[in-house]
C-alpha cells in the first residue's frame, strides 16, 4: 500500500526485453537502501525489486502491466516517480494507493498560472463514475485532488514543490499518464452496481 507522496525520482538506465516482459534498471537516491522482494511504486505501478547493486535497482514489468500502464513507453534516460510502500508508523499524507493502475490517461493541456499549473487530462469515459470533484486520484504515483471532472476530462492543480520534485515538470500535451482511481470509490461503485442502487 502507498500514499501517493513521491519519495524521490529515479532515472531509467537500462531496458531489456525478456519474452513479453520488460526488465528495467533504475538509478536513484534510495536504490541502495532497497531490498530484494521489496515493493516499490514506479510512476504509481507497484513492482517487486529483483536486484540491487551500485546505486541501481532492477524490476520486471509483465505484459499485463505494460498494457495497463505507461511503463511500456519509458525510454532510457527518462525520469520516473518512486515511492516505497508505507510502514505502519508512517504519516498518512496522501490517500490510499494500491499501486494498481486502472487505465492510462493523456495530457490534454498544461496551463501556467504564474505560481501553479493546471493540468487537464483526457481519460476513458467508461471510468467517469470513479471521479468526483475534490476527490482523490493518483497520477503517475502522485496523490492529487480532482477538479472540474467531466465525462472524459478532469483537471488537477500542481503546486511548485510537486512540479519541481516529480515528473510533472516534464509532462507535455499528448503524454500518457498512469491513473489509479480512489479505491473507496471503486468499492462503492461495485457495491452500487451489484445491488442496482
């Protein structure tokens, strides 16, 4: 379980194909502190650390993960948001994030507000019931507040700290992003559908 508060950024050092899987080598400030079998969110995708060496760690993304996220589009040299799984003693600063990406959205526009940024995203209309105004959403692993949701778009406001310390400063129109909708909303939607509420 994660909270959507990015701990650091990593750099993709190497990508290897292994059948239908992709194996990533990532360098970061926390890589040497990681352990094999540890869960780590990469752009919001929970992956298992398979090796640690020389300030780098290795993870594998299977075909299902590549299809449901933007990890398949990663290139060597790109930055990636990283968050270790929460501990029982840590502060709960974001919201409940599983690291299970629901779908990929696309950056529609970025508006510089001279001190903050408004990002607008397109997303599949089939997921419109999972977003509410002022509710939570996880974008590339970052816990954010939804504003102005429609049937196929929504916005978030980004403060300077988040912009400077996550991959948001590199996002541009047309870029894919990982979206994980609030788990509480998903459970309520499933319950409502099952009982035709």
